[in-house]
């Protein structure tokens, strides 16, 4: 898992691309691309459903890695978003099949 937050609230260049003050990127790697695809597919419907006025999130997948980008107006909002999305990922991992052989 990786993360970063804006370093200086007074410096406009330190804001995230969407104008929020703080952001982090949670990265989850899986044994297969198929597994990552299933986990991401389970998360996609949640984007926009949990977002409140102080935070937001996006989900993306590249190969065997799912990334959840969480942004917040302040650190409390960012932390709440991280907690919510970490739980959603855990649920998605539990409800999607985990096969060692990638069947096509």
C-alpha cells in the first residue's frame, strides 16, 4: 500500500488534481490479472456511492494491481475514506473467487 498527502496547504501546486488538499493511493496486487479484474469489478459500483462532500475516490486496474485513489478536503476526511475503501476491498476479496489457475 502506498500513500501521499499534499505537503503544503498554502501551495496550490501541492493540491491533488481535483482540487482536494490531501490524497492517497492504495495499491493491491494479486496473483493473477483475472483476480484483480474480479476485485476491481466488485469495487466499481461503489465509486460515487460513498463519496461525501469532503472526500471522493476512484478505482483503477492495471494488470494484476488494483488502485484506489482517495482524496479529502482534510486529514479526517481522508482517513475516513481510506478506512471505508480498505473495508470495501476486503469484502470484495472475500466475495470474489480466488483460483490459482486463470481459466479462460
